[in-house]
C-alpha cells in the first residue's frame, strides 16, 4: 500500500470550505465527515482534512495563524500539463479562491502557479516535463 498524506487545515466556515474543495476537484468522504470536520479526497493518496477551529483545538494547543497574513506551509500538487496548471488556478479563482498569491514560476521544463483557498491556505500547482521528473536533462535545459 502506498503511503498516504492527510493534510489538516483549520477553516472558519466548514460548508464554504467543502464547497470550495469540491469545486477544485476533491470529493468528500462522508465516512470521515461530520459537523466539525470534512475529509476531502484529492487523489488516492492525498486527503485534506478540513477542521473547524474547535476541532483543530482537539489536536494542538498552538494558536491558529491567520493564513491571510501569515504562511506556515505552502502545499504543492502536480499537474499533467502547463494548461492544466492554468485551468486549476482558474477553477480555484472561480470557486472563490485568490489566484497567484505567490510568483508564477516558469523555467521552461517546469511551470507553476498558485491559489489561496477561502481561509488563505496557499496551494501551488506545478507541472514538470516528464524527462526532468525522471532525472533526464530536459531539452530546454540542454540548449
């Protein structure tokens, strides 16, 4: 069984956050969802646990930073193409997110953009040339 990752994010409005993540392609797993938390499945191995602030407090006594003004983590997911990067950011923006809170990265063989969810959590979306991902020198870098 491949290792899985469960990203836990504190959210101020669980229903709004569920709707946002569904709009950007995640599906809700009702087996791990209630009025305090929602499990949003991004892929077979990536799950985002949306936690109300009260639920978050069950896991840690550390303060929840305002992600609109403070960054503690940048989350990054891969995309199948440069066009897919743009489409994912456009979809997130249309769903109520904010496009490009971090600089666009364009290195020819690698391209990335980002979006913020409604609570300010930053997601980067990145495409890398398959040759570069497998360790080969991409054509753009060899030139």
